[in-house]
């Protein structure tokens, strides 16, 4: 059954984002997909409208969000490029407020800290590794969370461990305080993110998810 929501997608050209786009197509969601290089994107479907541009450009994000009802972002930091998380998040918040959208779902790593976390030794180690090796990227992601918390949006920041770029197993472990597994399948990430379009379980929260591996 074709869904009534039209979803704006940032990061859909990335390795995780392609799984999200495929899941949205399977569930028959209409979407507007922001791509810097549309010619390299190989998923073609009548449900997909492509917007060429960059998430760091507020005008492009405005065009992307217009006439949508929700936003999903899987944007990652590209090597040797300007920091993207805070800038993209501020652009999305501005556009969503302009067009009176509420639902924003985005992806982050387990290294992001939230009030109420009780991270295990493994999760703390991953957080410290990121903070020590990529401090600017770590802070940029943390800044994005700050702006979300200041907004009135119904956001959910989903925190994930190492991603295997394979279809999902269909089972995930979920926690608001700690990551319960060492990895997750990209198909399970996509399924969880798309589920959140119609669920209100984690509004203004940041759940950890990981795959239940056999």
C-alpha cells in the first residue's frame, strides 16, 4: 500500500543511505532525495524525486524539505571535507520550522553522549577512541545534538555501532543507555529508521541499536 508521507532524505547516496532508500521504496513511501552526484546513484523508481545539491547549503535543504512531512538523515563525514553534521542539522531545523514539519530521524555513532547514558566499558572505549582520534568530528556531531535539543522538533537520533553493509536479520537490541552489541547490519538500520516514521517510542531521545547475530 502506498504510504501517505513524503520523506526528505539526506545521505541517501551513502552506503547506509542506499539501504534506507530501498526500504522506503519497498514500503512505498514517496521521497525527495538530496544527492551531490545524481549520475552515480543507481536506484531508479517513480517514488523517488532527486534534488541535486549539498546538505551544507541552506537553500538546497529548503527545496528538499518543502512539501515533505518527515526527514531522515544518514549523512556521514567525508574524508578531507568540511564538517557537515552541525551545518546540515541547523539547515534541516530551519527548513522544518519554516514548513511546519515535526518528525526528524537521523543516524549517529555510539560515541555521541546523552544525559542518562550508562555506557559499558566497550561503548566508553569507542567513545574515547573517536574523541582522541577525530575530536573535531566528535564535537561536530555533539553540536548537532545540541541544536536538536534546543528545537521543538520531534527528533530521534539513532546511535549505532560498526555497520555491516548487508541485509538485516530482522532482529535488533535496543537501549536508551548503552549499546548492547558490537555491530549492526545496514538492513536493520534501515528498517529501524523507517519504522520511526510512524512510531512515537523515541521522540526527543537517542536509542542505541544493534543486530541480534546468530
